[in-house]
C-alpha cells in the first residue's frame, strides 16, 4: 500500500510540474506578446506625435519615413480674434485680440481714444457685404469689402491714399482703408464656386498678401485654398447650396500629394483622386486655425454683439512679444482672417439648427 501511494503521489507531482511548466511557458509567451504590443504602442505614440505636430525642416526625414510629407509651419503663439457687430452699424468687425476687444468695450466703442503704442481698442477689420441685389445686377461687383484700420503718425508718414479719416489726436490719425475686395464666381456648369481675394496696400511701400483663390463645390462640404505654396483646407464648412450652416470649422494643412480642389476643377475629378489616395485622413492633419460661434451672445452688451471667434497659430521670435493691437500682424494671419470673415458671413446666413448658438445675421438691423 505504501508503494502504491508513492507511485500515485509521484504521478500527481509530475502532472503538477508539467502544468506549472506549461503555465510558465504560456506566461513567457504572453510577456513576449505584451512586450511587442507595448513596443507597437510606443511606435504608434511616436507616429501620432509626429503626425499631429507642426512639421518643419527638422522632421522632414521622419515624415518621409512614415510615408507622407507635411510642411506645416511651426507655431509658438496663438491669436484669438473676436468677431462682433455693433447695433445700427452695417457689417461686422474683427478685433486683433481679446484684450483689444475688451478695451473697445471699455472705451464705449469710441475710436477717438487712440493708443499709439499698442493699438488696443481699435478693430482690425470691418467687413461689409456687397448685398444680394447688387450682386444680381452686377456680377463683377465684389460680394464683400474688407476695410482695415490703420493708425498713422503724420509727422513722419504720409496718409494712405483713398483712406477715410476716422479720428485724430495730434499727429496720430486713424484711417479706415479698403484692404481686400472679395469676388465670387460660379464656374464648371454651376458646380464649382471660387472666391477671389484681391488685396490692396494701406501704407506706402507696404507688402500685401498675394491674390488668393478659395475653391469649393456647390454640393460638397469643405473649401480649399493655397497660401505660400501650401495646400490648405477649411474643414467643416457646408456646401454652397446647403440650407444649413456650420457653427465651427478649422483650417488644415494638407500633406504633399493629397488631392485638393485647387488642383482639380470638377467634383468628379476631385472625388476620383480622393478615392485613389491612400494617405492620412483629415483627422490626422495639423491644424492652423479654428473658428467657432459657441461664444456668441444673444443679448447685446454695450450695444455690441459677439458673433464668433477665430483662433490662429503664429510664428514669432522667442524674445519678441506678440502684438495684441493692430500693429505687426503677420501677412498670413491677415489673409486667412479675410477668408474666415467670408466663410463666417456665408455660414451665418444659413440655418444653424444643429448648433447651440443662435444664428444671427451679419447685419443685425440694417440691410
């Protein structure tokens, strides 16, 4: 009996050792799999960091290794530009910063308190729509005129030509000058819409942005443009014929080789190239700017309604303080803000049933 018990006990111990050995081997395999999975996660994390960050010449090799090239500028600052309308005033205004907008309200909308050092409390742009009736009778007339406020020291600088004087404080004179004319054209059998932005100098020997074109299609979302050799996309805007407007959209920098409406005129060509493109999706592209009307107000404050805000990335030297007033604003910011003003006007005229903000016309009380 003792011999039988020893044999049975030896068999049980052997089976337990085999089971433990198999469990250890399975555990080792799981550890190996987890190690590989963690390594994949690390690789994915690195690729996501590279994908979503602004790409410059430093990371161009990494981008090529991942199968795409994106030449998005590197931004180290963000500018928030409020859009607002003043009751009984035609059009709407864009301010260079939140601080400038608050200063404007504190000054009770008066533009005679001129800040010649920082340029605070003064709108950057005044956008005025051309009107539907005028565009019907004259198709070559601009659909929008965008005026820029310029503060000039007349003691050492000539006043701008064709500028309207708004206020004066000694040698400091505030002018409102026509900065951009926006033209609209519907081509390709009424399927493609092009907006042309023609910029004018507001100062002597001033460098202005190049003439830009923003292209979209009547029955598809999104608008494309090209700036500084970069293909850009306003992602989230509605089609030209859509009765519903969008309360938020953003400006994306497309990868090199990604289909753009600037390169394909018809919707069929663009859709075909988009289906054949196997690169990154729009959600993985770097963002240059964002627009939202979630901050809009329904009740006026000091006769002023806040309509939306536009946030845009900027590049500035590390030791150089970014301007919060109307001075020293990059040309790229000026050009893209003019585009956003047009898109805001187009979207705000539509029904924003899906948004939380109330849809307000660009001109609250005047037609």
